[in-house]
């Protein structure tokens, strides 16, 4: 009989919906705060002038992509591997995965540091940076990516802890870190008391202090004896199967993250044909879609641990039931938001500006795409549940299909009709396809390989 930690037993035996909510609520708080942290720098940098704001904005997309990969993509692979190992009673493997995850994080951190620091002048120049804005972008970027190991370590350790079914510790550390960052960032940017005036460099240093502080707290918790895991780095031998267990989920999830960002970037290019007001309206409208990500990740991150632990324990029916409960709760919440935005688009759009042309274009987007937001929520929840199950082929296919419909279909509609509303309709249909394909695949048993027929004697 397997000896399981009480926290693991809760994931295997407690009522699903209360357990899911208990895990998801701290996750929603964590993701919302983390998503806001990048905006803190942008807010304070804006006080330094337009060049500073433009320079930091050039760095922001690359930073967000790295965050998605370290937290949601490769981080999801780490949580999934931990959960499945604990669910199957492989405590030694779960403990050993900690070292393997840290090695993976270090490898990606070195890659990002070298690539961005070496290619920064070309990258930010290609994005339109020049003069003082380009100089500021390079100053901010070089400091941030020189210390990017702290960001990767923070997210790796947070996902290790989430994989054990503990979402409260990451939430508490994130809240405490934000409370530190909010006063520290302006102190280092503008100078206050004993703090020197460092300008944009101060903003980057403050951000690294936040991640370093959080990583140290996570490490202290993991090695304090209070965690489900008992990592022993010096006694652990590196093994390829444990690396593979993380990569087979994390690598595919990283591709999905890249496709998601590419889809939005390419569809922005399509909308650009209708002028600056259309771009502004579309951009403000899609910000609401981005706001759904913390909600989806809140339930999705919880599903990684809940589904992964039950898959590891062989509880297939409970894993599927948890996935569908989480999926439909996420569908209901995101659909309510989408329908509300479709009915009252100006309530959202007017928060960002009052230009009538922008309001008109943004309203057209929300009226058409908003009712499809439920499919986005369903698809994202089942995507994270599939991370827990260790099977991401169908979410990857759904991401490809979404890109084809949104970009390819939108381009064809643009050429044939020149109608912006119909272009938006293709974006909505792309979201519907994304959620529907993943749901049908899970329904059809995509998580489980068919049993091989026994040979006749």
C-alpha cells in the first residue's frame, strides 16, 4: 500500500469542486499580481518621459514571452511531472525532479541571457527603436536579462510547489514581493533617501530584487521540511527519463505559447489595414482577452496538480471528472465576461480612451468576439488539464487550427470583402475551434492510449 502525504491524499480523495476552488483562488490572485508587476515599471518609467516609456515598452513583449514559457509552459511541465510522480507514489522521483527542473531553468536562463544581450541592438531596432529610446531599451534589457536566472528560478520553484497541490505559498510570496516592489521601484528609479537615482536601470534592478527575494523564500520553504517534497540536490543523480518527463509537456506547451503570441501579432497586422483607430480599438479589445488569462490559469494551474496526481495514481475517471468540472466553470466565468463585454463594450473601451473611432472599432470587435470567450476559457482549462495528463498533442493541433482560421481565414476575408466585422468573426470562430477541438479530443479519450489487444494462445 502506498504511503501518501496528506496533501496528496486530498487531491486523490476530497470532493473535486471544493478542492479545485481552494487551489484555484490563490492561483488567480498570484497570476493577476504577476501580470500587473510588469505594468508597475511601465507606469513609473512613464514619469521619466516618452523615450523611457518607449524603451521599456520595446523590452516588454520579450519579457512577457519568457514569463509565459517559464511559468505557464515549461513551468506546467514541471508541475505535471511532480504531480504524476507523487500520485503514483514515486516520492524519490518527485524529490529528484527538483534538481532536474532547476537545471532546465538554468539552461533556458543562459539561452535567453546570451540571445537577448547579444541580439538586443538588432531586435529592438527591428521593432522600431532608435535614438534615445533604443539606448534606454538596451540599458533596461541588458540588466534584466543579465539577471534572468532569478526570474527562471522563481517560476521553476513556484511550479514545483504548485505541483504538490500547494497554491497558497506561491500566492503569499507573490503578494509580499509586490508589496516590496511597489515602493522599491520608484525609490531606485527616482532616488529617495539612501537610494541613488538610477533611472531605467533602477526599474530593472528592482524587478530582479523582487524575483530574487521570491526565489529565496521558495527555496527556504522547500528545504524547511514543511513541503511535501524533500529535495536532496547533492545526492541526486541526473537521469534522462526525468528530464524527458518535463520536456514532453513543457516543450509542446512552449510551442503553444509562441503560437498564441504569433496569432495575436499577425491578426494585429490584418487589422492595421483599416487604420490607426482600428488598431487601437482591436488592441484595447484584446486586452480584455489577456485579462482572461489569469482566470484561466487560476483554474488551469490547479488542474495540472489535480489531474496529474490522479493520472499518476491511475484514477482516470476522477482525473477526467476534475478536468470537465474545471473546464465548465472556466467556460461559464469567461462567457459571462465575454457576453457582458459584447452587450456593454463602451464600459471597457472608455477606460482606455474616448476617441469615437477607437470606440467604434473596439465595440465591433467585442460584439463579435466576446460571445466566443467561453470557448477560450474552456480550451485553456482543458489545455492545462492536458498538461497534468502529460498529453498535449491535441492542444497543439488546436493552437495550429486557431492560427490558421484567425490569420489565414482573416486574410482571405480581408481580400474578398474588406469587411472588418467579418475579419473579427474569423477571430471568434478561431477561438471556438480552439476550445471545441480540445474538448472533443478529451471526450474521445485522447489522454489514454488504447490497450493493446492480447495475443491469442
